[in-house]
């Protein structure tokens, strides 16, 4: 081997060894130092907002529907919060703990039970969701970043979205001084099923799902029936629509200064600084003339039945006839083609009993039922309830049907719209 070649090999070896004997970071700091710096920046942002943060959590189980919060984080890993989940949490401050931690990416963890946990409580009776998962929300959030006065987050388990926005002095004051308007929740106190909004010289049918915070507007036009769906959230003086409503004549983004007129059965408020009302009505502007037939055909085609877990709602009273008090009650059901030309509008405990019905579908959208037989043997404890249910079924004006979901309908008494039953699959 030549002397020059030997020197060349030794030089390469020395260079390689010098590279492997030291830590050569691409950045000026180690990964741990960098993540700790980022966590410190997020901590400073959370605790440094003088008036706290308005928060909006969008559970994955009901996409597009926000639940409102207020948060005030301190430097001792404690957070005070309010929530618009219900009227109590909206005015009662709750304090719990939180942590910032690196879990694949910087994350904000609410690590003791608080209002934010209610949305993902596995006991669905606490939130109206699904047993085991609630509303598919989260209490551990990956921090996606800070954008001006806004922090964006994503739930680590269910992928629910959340947004924190710096609160103003007035917004913080409104929470701590309990200035929250919950009058819109009186929408459930209307005695009639159908409600109509009158605003800006126009009238619309309104269907409200208070549990999942959804509103549907329906109105007739020369081009046919129009519908518009949006979520809503509560504000200090009413509600705001997550997607503003527009029919080409007016835009509606909020109902403000809401008051409930119990004797007059009306909600009164301002829309675009002008008076507006929601009133109960007997008949909607738009009747779905084929809904009753769709309801009947769906289960008839598959040889199955519809179920009601709650019986008839009448004059503001759930299960007005007390059928759920029957020993062993499981559900009411409606079974097309129970026998030839006979439907069962029956109750199930350990056996079926109730009226055997025939249905007539009218061109005006109503369905009229006639009691033509008796199904099973009604126990003495349910005789009065079954008699009242049979009488309700067979009122000569019949029922309107409203499709509320892919596999759910409401059957509304056409006489005065003050009684109805919900059918589910």
C-alpha cells in the first residue's frame, strides 16, 4: 500500500470518528427542550388571557353542533368554567384541574370530572347520547395551534373539534354575573307540536331538536318547498345560528332578547333589531303528504314494526295515559300486516295486547285509523290506558306524520296538534 493511500484512509477514518463522537442536532435545542418550550408557550397563552376564553366543543356524534363554554385558566393548573349544556351549568362556576402534556403532540387535558366531561359521559341519561360513549366528545385534546386570538384543538379519542377564543371583559362579566338568557328552551313548553316563526314579514315552519341543538326551517315557494337546517348555540341574550339562515329575502343569524309568553304560548324576540315571534299552530304551512305512507310502507316491506318507548304526549304531559306504569312494560309498537288487512297498534310487556287497526291514507296527508279488532288480552292494570290509547288512535281527523330522521317519525294529532307519539326503528 502506498504512503499516500494510507494517509488518505486514516484521514477518512478520523473524520468519520469525529462525526460519531458528538450529538449533531439539526436544531439548536434537543427534542425535549423544544417540546417543553412549546408547552410553556401554550401555558402562557392559556393563563395570559386576561378575561379567559370562550370555548366551543363540537362532539363527533353530532357534527356541526357546538356546545358553549367559558374557561379561566390559572398558573396552578386549575380552571374555572361555565357551560351552556343546561341552565344550571350556565350560571354555576365549576373549578377542576387541567394539564398540558406532550402526547405525540402538545395536548390539553381536563383531568378531573367537569362540565366538559358531561358531553362524553358514558351514561347517556346525562347527555342524551349513546350509552357507553355519550355524544362522542372528548376531554383530552391535541393542540393544533394558535391563530391570533384563537386556539384550535382536536379530541384525542373521538376526534371532536374544539375552539378557544379570547373572551372580552363584557363576556367574562356576563358569565360571572349570571347573565344568560335561557328563554329559548321554553320551545318545549308549547302545547302544540307545530310552531311557526314570523320575522321580517315572512313566516316559516320551525322544527327544533333541543337535545341536539338543531333547527329546521321549512317554507313554501313558487318553486316548491324549501328547507334549511342549522345548529344553534346559546348566547348571553338568546341563541345564535351556527350557519345563518337566508331565504333570499332576509338573513337571520340570531334570536335576541328572547322572552316567553306562557299565557299566549309564544316566544317573542328580536331578529335584526325587529320584532319576531314563534307561535304554536295546529297545521304547518307545508304538509308532507306522503310521510304517513312512507312510515307504514317502510316496516311493512321488511315485515317489521315501529316502536315507541314513551307513549302519547298529550297537552304537555309525556306518557299522558300512563302506559309505562303497566307492569313489565317494554314498549308500544305499530305492526302493519299483523294479520291480513289488520295492523296492530299494541303494547308489549311479556305479551302483546291492544287495538287492531286499519289505516286509511288521505290525499291531504293525514292517516286515519279504525279499530276493527283486539290484539291479545289486556291486563286489568292497563285497561284504562289502552282504552284512552285506542280512542286517541281513532279520532276521525287522524294524524299528520313528520319524518324526523332516517328511522324516526312523529305522528301528530290533526285535530289540534296537542298530542303526538314518536316512532323509532
